[in-house]
C-alpha cells in the first residue's frame, strides 16, 4: 500500500486520502488482535507529533504528514528503531542531497549556456550563492516545482520558502523542487530494514565462525 502511495507521489505529487484511510484502518484492525507495546505507542506519538508539527509550520504537505502518520500506525518500530523518527531523518537527508545535486547541475548548465545567472535579481552575493544550491530555472518538461521568485517594490527577489500545498508553477521562472517525500520514506524504510537484516546475518555468521574456530 505504501508503494502505491509512493507511485502516485512520483507520478502526480498527489495521493488520494483513501490510501491513508486504508493504511490507518489496517493498523487499527491489527491492534484489536494484538495490543501495541509501550515502545510502539511512544513511536506512534512521536510520529503523529512530528507530522502535525511539520504540517503546521508548512514544512510538509498534507499528504506527506498523512504518510508519516500512517507509517507510524502500521509500522511504528523495527528492532527497537523508532520508525517515524528514522524516516524523517533519512527522508530529509535524501531530499537535501537530491535537491542540492539537482539544482547545482541545472544552474551549472544555465551558466554554461547563458554565461550568466541570476542577473535579473536584485539580491546580495550571499543570497545568489545560496540560490545556486536551492533553486533553478524551470525546464519545459518539469511539472512539479514551486515558484521561487517574487516582485517586491518593483524588484525581483528570491523566494526560498514555499507552502508545500501551493499550486505548481507552469511558467518559465526560477523554481524550487517539489520533493516526493513518500517515495523517500519508502526508500528509507526498505533501506533501513535491509541494513538491519544484513547486519544481523553478518553478526550471526561471525558468531558461527568464532564458534567453529
């Protein structure tokens, strides 16, 4: 189910609420069969608190917050790892790295082709340097991006902060990437599970070899 949500996040950057209702309902049904442990309850509280806080401060879109809440309910812990907190850290790391690499590559291409960049903006040097890593000029094929420029007193300024529930930009302007956080949650979850299983297997093999020797 989470993979389906990630697919729609990548394809449309929109996820139907029914998906999260199914996820949450599944978790609720499971807990009627087996009550959650104390660590599971703590994890769920952490997940709901983080999701609500990030949504309140407009750091997450509504779908991203629901994704984190659903994950907290259906899969709160794994080998004593608090999954919601782990996913926030992993997804944020992936978002930052992906965003910086994408923006630097796009801006480097613009600079090579035009021999200039950000000249139309009335901004100091340090903000131009920051913009090189945070925003880029929208390509014609780019569908999911938020406007990253605005007019203030007749002067063009950078707009680094955006509302994740804003409409996507369709104009040929500088934009910020709309990150598919649900996909990053899924990547982080799968990666964490594989890492833990691999470490457990390696530790078991090591113990067996030590016993044989």
